[in-house]
């Protein structure tokens, strides 16, 4: 089959790498892609915001399946346009993508269907939000309602920080995403990510992971798009997964169907494992980044078979098979991230790093005069597999240390919680 992958980040490189290994694949196209994706796919210069151009390309190339990697095209209705044109697409409709496109929508859904999550309030102006925060105190979580590239959430440990976060939203720090804010109670516990493939009716459990959102070691500093991850997450036991399916995923699937927006594609369930049980932090409507970079290397099943089953409404007949190992990825980013970074620094010695057995998925990279350069904040995802988290961690950092990129940096403690648990056993 001919497949067209939409996106240009590390998540899409991991997907391209996995799709390229499928016996079902005839040809893989990608737009816009990146130098790493170009090693697996034919990258095309196409503005995916122009739905008619995407449809025309799919017809010209006899594309059998479109896989949409990032959230923005889904929220903008790309899946709807493709489906209306009779082109199969793996990804939710715009109405279903509201689960990520509007945090307020998701919180209201939770309230309506009794899904465990933090108590919250929605605000359309700064004065009311700030008055509420001053009355309730801190710690508190302030979220821009819309898409903010993973940077619209502030976990405020003081009232002043929370008020500043509200001002940032309404003063345009996140564009239109901050036109409304959600203020919610701070939850204590450990975060974990859970994934399901969905076909509108069936949700098929599809792996667990733990991400590291803070930029600094020991989970310090500002939130980022993710500095590393590992999978599976030991805290996501079979009992926890069953509870998440029963209390969170299944009511969500039922609720979305009742609203006339059945969910298909990938449902990313961001969880806080509290003393009272798992609670929903947020939904994403696509594979995580960098979680996808640890899911794909340990997935034994053919990803195209599973995606096609999701499109065809046949997931009830499917199961995902996994390697009995751990994958861990370390994100390498340009110095200054998540703030301003200077693009153009040269990245070298990737082949030497790959000789360790690690996979290197590229994100914000480009080619200039035949050299690989950093072209954004997060540039590389260095992924290794081991029998334990500690072994995967050691292998990943061994590869990281062989990469020649003085202008880059990474956290040195990815997987620290799980490694500490292993050592305590």
C-alpha cells in the first residue's frame, strides 16, 4: 500500500521508521519531513494546511492511507477533508480532536461522564481567573485552553506564578490558544502516559510510557515538549490499566460517540497516579513526542496492520504484541531550549553513535551544504533498548556521548524514577 505521512518531528521519524519496516508498504511519502525521515520516505514539498493540495497529491500518487502525525492538522480538520474525498486517514475528525484542541471541552466531558480528573474552572478573562486564584491559593495549574505546542501549561507553586501565567495567556504568549484558560486543582502523584488505538467503538490498549517534561535534571525548570521517555512504565500495572480503561477511556469513547464525534486514531491519556487512583490530566489525539520514539522500537506488531484495522473499524479483532524489553530515549536540544535558541549549529558523528545499536530519530534538523544542522529546539531523540530501564539508559547515554554537538544539551537522568525502583528491588 502507498502511505502518506504528515509531519516533520521526531515522532514522525519514528513512525516513518516503523512504517517502512512493514511488508504491507509499497511506497512511503512524507510532508514536510526532515533529513531523518528522508532516509525512510520520499519527502515532498507540500503545505499540509492546504487540504485541497493534500487531496490532489493523494489522488495523483494513489495513496491508500494517510497517517497524520501532529495535532494541529487534525484540529484544523484535515482528517475530515480526506474522509470526505474518500481517502482513508488514520486520525480523528476535528470534532473528536477537540479532546486536545480544547482543554475546557475535555474537562466538561469529564464532568458530564464522571471521569476522574482535577476539579476545575474555565475563564474567558484575566480578572475573573485571577480573582479565583487569589481566593483558592496555590499550588494550582493554569492551562491555555487551545493548542500551545506543549508549552501552555503552568504548574504554579505560588499565587504570583499563577497570576503571571494567567497574564501570559491573555496577553498573547500562546496566541489564540490563550483566549480562554482552565484553572485546575494541583494533583499529587506520579505522571504516566497510556495509549490506545481507537476505531470509534473499540479502544485497543497500546503501550505505556513516562515522559520527562521539565528541562532540568530531577524534574526542575520550565516545562518543555519533553526531554526524554521510557516504555513500558512499570507503574502502569495491569490493574492500573484495567482501571484506566474502565473509568477513563471507555466513558470517553462512549461520550464522544453520543456527541456524534466518535474517536478514531490514537488516544493519548495523560495520567496522574494519585493516592485515590488514576486521574486524567489531559488527552492528546496523536502519538506522544517523545513517547512514540520509545513505543515504536519495542512494538513487534506491524503498525500498518493496526492502523488499517483502526480505519476499518476492526480493532476488536486485534492485539498489539510487544518485545519484553525497555526502550529509553534521550532528547538532545539546542542550548537555550525551551527559550530562544540559535539555529544552524552543526551536528556530527551520528553514524558513530548508531554503531552502539541506538536508533537516532531526528526532529528539528535540516541539511546545509551536506551537513546536518540544528533547526529548532529539540533536534535528536537517541533511543536504546535494554533488558531493564537501567540498561536501556546506559546504552542511550553511551550513544549520546558519541555525538559531536557542542551547542546541544540533554538531561542526564532520563528514567531516574524507574532506575531507582529497579535498584531497590
